[in-house]
C-alpha cells in the first residue's frame, strides 16, 4: 500500500523538523509494524490524501503508547528488534514517547473539534486502560467485565477512534466505522491474548504463557477459572504472577485442553469480529471484511 509509505515519510519529516539528530535517528530505528490503524483509515477514506496526516497522528500516538508500554512491561524487544528502552534506556523511551505524542497533538490542533475530542479522548482512555492493566495484574482477576473494559480502553479505543476520525475526514458515517473499529479492536486483543498461550516461545519472541507470568489474567485464564473445581482454582491462583516450572507450564496447558478453553475464547473473539462484519454489511467494503479475517486467523 503506497499510502502507508506516505505516512512513514510524513512522520519522519515531522520528527526531522524537530532538528535533533539523536531524536531523528532513534525514531528512524523503530520498526513501523503492520500499521493496521492506518490501513483501516485508508480503506474507510477511499485512499484519499487527507487521510495521510490523520493516519500519521494516530501512528505517532500508537508508537508513543508502545514506547511507554515497553518501559512499564520491562520489555527487551518490540517487533523482533531490541526495544528503545533496551538500547537507549527507560528515560529516553519515556521522553521519546512524550515527543511523539505531543508532536501528534500539535498536528491534531489543526483539525475540527469532533476530531480533536475523539483523538484526545482516546489517548485518555489508552492511559486509563494501561493503568487498569497494571492494577489488574497485581492479583488473580477472575472478573470478565473488568478484563473487557480494560482491553476496550487499552486497545480497542484507539482503533475505534482511528476509524471514526477517518470517516469524519472523508464524509463517511463515523458511527458505523467507529463501531466496526471498536469490535475489531476487541477481537484483535482477545486473539493476541490467545496467541500468548497457543504459540511457541520462538514464534512469540518471548516465553510462552508470559502474560500469566507477568500477572495478566487474560480471558483464557478467566474462562479456565470459571470451569474449574475449587482445588484446581487454588492451584491456578498459586501459580499466578511467577515464573513457572516445566511441570506447572504443562499443567496449565493440559487444563486449557481439558476444559476446551481455547475454543471458548476464540468464540468470544468471533462474537466481536462478527459484530464488526455485521455493522459494515451494507457498505460493500471487501477489504475491511478481509482485515477482520486476517486478524482472526493470524498465527502470531
Ligand atoms: C500494549 O499492550 C499497550 C497498549 C495497547 C497501550 C498502552 C498505552 C499507554 C502506555 C498509554 C499511552 C499514553 C500516551 C500519552 C501516548 P500489551 O503490553 O498488552 O501488548 P504488547 O505485547 O504489544 O506489549
Ligand atoms: Mg507490553
């Protein structure tokens, strides 16, 4: 997609305009990833040029959130490369995030009130979602509603907003595309959480069951807990938030199998992805449908 290159070029220009070679080089060393948010925005906005700056704003905010998230999660890698916090230190990673985020807001200031409010509101939600994620990880969480609210804010809200503001900019219906993005985002995060369990550590580039080791009781663990008897529940809780031995690792994986939890979780993701497909049913947007399929059936 040529437009994605335009987004990369504009982001690099905005950062180069700051006239600091260290910041420019550090920025350019960051892998841009799949740019799912931009892709969605161009598909909704029929590849129109006015989407380029708006998509660049969203991508900068997304990058900023990952720079902060990798500090919070103490992650050494991001997109298969050493993370900025690993190579440059946590202080640089946090401030690089601040620069990308505030530069995005300088550009956002040129837009209409509805767009500004939507994007600024999404960043607030993102940050609240990240705090919820951190706090929920302190204890074993078995509350599905808390998990759903957290992933909505942490992940789905920015995707929802990206779709919404692209629709505003290109005279499409923001409600329809916002609802599509929200449901796609929910499905995306649930699949991400599932992949932490079903992928090998080589595929993930991090240890298997890493979320649970980090204290994150994602949806499969919540479903497992709901299905189990009391003594299994106690054992599961006792393993929460610590490094697992080989036997403990296999015990959890066996229990997932025993209770059909992977299928159950996948079905929940499907509820969201079906809803995303349903809301765009009348729009005849094959590529937006394809993105839903791709996200649902990706392997890692
Ligand atoms: C990845 O989660 C993180 C997010 C989706 C959002 C994080 C948001 C913030 C840190 C707030 C950002 C604030 C500003 C001002 C930009 P994850 O750890 O589950 O996923 P991962 O495996 O990709 O790290
Ligand atoms: Mg993380």
